[in-house]
């Protein structure tokens, strides 16, 4: 059986869904580009879905104000953050071989040339680079990024998205964080966006144009938008729970009960009421409900509170929640 014959929920790499946090990031990125900024500094707690949101920007183009070539990089923690290491890391991730004897200036030129070749190949006006784990950057890495930007300015425009884990960064925007040099701060840290998990309540600013919470809209993707096989009209929820579907059940139809159990589990762990749901555990929750509960029980009709509680523990919901200190010995 080929991968295309297997339901997307059963593949080694499950599909991404469109989310409101991702749409908010897209809107902030578009506004920053239109304003003429050089970068957007994105921050949020670990595992809320920042990389997920950045990847959506790379894979979609409806949000873009201009035609762009976009690509994504992940940065490791070098012992010495030299320019040569930085450029080599980028070239390697772009599938380029690098000679050990190459000078840093040669590597810089190759990075710029490779990016421009990809831009021209796609007839794009500008380049967008997404850096995951930018919280690992020191001032030196931002200097290297500036070198690329300065070189790219000769032929095109470059825009950075620096994705930072707010509780693990070396440099930051706030007064209590280590501040980068003024010239770097002014170029890359002025414009920022706070990335959240799926919000349980609609933000006041979004109420005029958003009728459902982020969590409800994410459930709706599985209940209504994602279908397989292509053109069949059979949604993911319908495929996994045909009997329950015929009886009117949807993931979203039990959102109030799910939220109630989530808050009970949080309260028992000494955590406040939930305001958002990280994509990491949300996506695993949906997979477990649809595939491991509904699909494996032909008589499944709806979730019970006990099942929701069990799934939350199974997907490690509490472990990545800020403030969770584990079970007392």
C-alpha cells in the first residue's frame, strides 16, 4: 500500500491545519513587510506552535503582500558562533556542500548567491528567512544575519522571522533580558509578535470578525475542512467515527465538556484555568480521539469525561504547561 492510499491521520507525517494563531502571525508578518521592517521577532512559550506557525507561512502564500521565496532554518548551539559556522550551517541546510578551506567571506557570498538563485527561479520579488530556535542566537549570530541582509540589499530585499522561546532566550526585547547592541536592536528587535497556543476565548480585537474560539475553529478543521480521499467530501471526523457522525456527533460538539475536563485536570495539578491549548498536545489529542478511540470502536458514539481525561494524560498535556511541577512524591 502506498502512502497516498493511507489516510492522512495514519501517515508518518500528519497534515498541518490552519489555525487562528497562525493567521495572526501571517497578519503581523504582512504588516511588518508592508511597513518596511527588516524582521519580525516572534516569541512564545515552548511547544505552543511557533514553529508550526512559521511553517505555515513558508507553505502558504495568500498572506504575502509581495511575491517571496521563503525557506526555514534551524540553528544549533555552536561552541564558537563564528561567521564561517553560521554560513556553513545555512548552506548545509540548503543542500550545498562546503569545503573546509572556504573563507567566511566566500561562504557569505555563496549563501547570498544561493538564496538569490532560488528567488529568481521562482520569479519572486524578495526573500523571507524563518529561523527556528533564534533564542540560541548571541549578538554574533545577529551580526552574521545582518551581513547577509547587507549583501542581499544590493539585488533584492530580505526579511527575517526570528522564532524565540520566551523562557529560553539569550537576548530579548524586555528590560530584564540581555539587550543586543543598539544597531542590531533597531534593525531586528523593534517589531515583535507574541505567539500563543489555540485560545479558548476570542480576543476582544478579533470579536468583530471571529465568531468561534481558536480551539473551536481547530476542531472545525477536522469536522468540516479536511477531507479524504480528495474530492470525496468525507471529513477526517466522519472517516474515523462514521456511526457517531451519522448520529450527529462532531469533535466540536463536545468542546464545552472537553474544556471542563481540561480545567479539572489543571486544577488538580495546581494550575490556573486554561487560556490556550498548545498545538503540540492539541494535535496529539485529536489524533488519539479520532484514531485510537473512535476508529478502533465501531460502536463509538461520543466521548466520555473519563476518556478525555485519559487522553490528556496520554498526550502529556500537563508536562508542557507553564508552572507544572509534576506530581509530588
